[in-house]
C-alpha cells in the first residue's frame, strides 16, 4: 500500500454501525479514526435518537456530531423484511457489525450472531446491552444516568453528607465505548491469526462498575466504602481543589516528597514539624485542619502566581478550567486535540480529535458526522444495486 492507506491500520475494513446514542457510535468513530470504512445504518424516519437530543447548530444535533465522525449515513428500515435483506448484502462484505438493540429487538430483527455468521462466517459482531443478555433487568431500558446510579458510582460523588451526585459527563457510555473499541481490535487480531470471527458482548452496567476498579476493590477486600469527600482524595492528603485570591487551584501532594516541596513553596515550613501532619496517616487523620490551613495561605495570592511557584517546585498542580479557559490553555493548544472537520451543511465542525498518537499509523482527522441519509444512494450503488432498485427502495420508504 502507498499513500494514506499505508498509514491507516484499519484501511480496507468495513464496519456497519447499527447503534444509537453514545457507546456504539463513539466506538465506531474511533475505528474510523484508524482508517476503517464506517457505514452508519439509521432509520429513514428518525435517524439516530441522538440527532434530536440536546442543543443544535443550524438544525444539526451537537451530541450526534460529537460521536459520529468518519462515517457515511445509510437510511434503512430494518423492521421491513426487504430492508433486512438489503442489510444482508452489506453484511456479506463487512468485517464488523456493531449494534445496541435490546435482546428482544435484536431477535425480532434477526441480528443474532447465529444468523449473521451464516451470511458472513468470519464476521465480528459487537452487541452492546444495557444490563446484560439475560437477568431481571435485561429487557429494561437504560441510560448513562441510570447506570451511574445503579453501579454505585453516584454514591462516591458529592460533598460529605450530601446527596448522591452524577458525574458531569456520560462516563458509563464513554467507558463502554472504549472497552468496545479495544474488544473489536482484539477480535480483529484474533481473526487475523485464526481466520475466525466472534461475537463480543458488553453491557453498560459492567462497564460502569469496571470504571470503579480501585474503590470497588477496596470494598470487596475490606468491606468498606470510601465516603463522599467532595474534591479531596480518599487515598492521600493534601489532594484537592483550593480557593485562591482570584479562583481555584488543583494540588496533589500525595507523598512525602511533594508534601515537603509544597510547604516550602508556600513558605509554610513550619507545617513540616507539626506532629498533626507527620507522615501520610497523620495528614489523612487531620485532613480538615490541614486543608483549612492551606486554603488560608493560598487565598493570599492569585492562581497564576501559585502555579508559577508550585510548578517551579515540581509540585503536581494545575488550574481549574472551565471550557472557555481550557481551549485557551497553551498546553491544550500545543497538543492540538481540538480540530475543525468538514461538514456537508455546517461547513466546518469544531470538535475533538483522537488523543491516541500512533507513530506509524496515525489516526486521521477525517470528516464530521454525516447528514441523515446523505450517502444512501452512493452506498447502495457500491453494493451493486441498480438505479431502478434504489428508486423502488426509496419510493417504498425502505431507504
């Protein structure tokens, strides 16, 4: 291979994305970053549910734009037997199919692995469910908000004595997407070695629990749960967010080395001899007193000054950005994760690129998320549907 294809590790791979919302679409976008050809199959009536949720820009859903780059859109009515037969034509040439229908819907559409492998024996099928393939919740609908609560994640977030608190981003969905992404890559490697496809199953409840590897393991081994302590750490002190004269600063002096450097940088050497703060266990036991003393000192100057002093002293620290200040941060600008991608109707879409930096096979910038049905005719022609067949499918509402 030469040119761009030589630098894209998944070039030549065809991925059919039948999923909606966040987990499946974000997984397939990441595969598209690595060069896979991703066809997003959507309902001709409504498209992906995510197109209609949340804020919009000139009619295009921001949430949909955020997790559907590097794809072409094919509208196809899978509830119609004729539409299902069209899908089989695509499956016959596909390498990966991703779907997140509930188990009963998947069975109704005939999208179980046993059926699909008859069409493409070495197909890799990723099946994402809410709670699992069976069990008391298997046929119940679920969202990230539900998974954060059910998995125990909300019970760790919030201030001491406060109510359970969700994380501000859909962490269960995004974690499941990245696990799905790695699972597909592993299955592709297995197929390369053996010639065999397989089904990958993942549920979002398990994904949300796996995100809590450290804290949940503490409970499983010691029978205790870390309490809600706001922005402090349950493992070390002083680690937290502290007010300054003009804002806030995040500091993580989690061991003796950084603790000593912090005290000296703040001009608080006397704290080093204070018996309340001698060693990790004492600092944890007197957390509230220590945090109060530090905040009193930090409130005497601006964030920028403290960042200058603490960074010079090699203390882990950073500003507490909102998004407006985040995109102006010099390190963020240097890293170049924020990208402008071309879009059919918006011209360009400013979004995030792929943070993975592969030296020999870099992720591509690609194309912004597609307009609904934008590529239906083009895709069907590539799969040897003639003009009359395409027109008939269109007139009957199949595409």
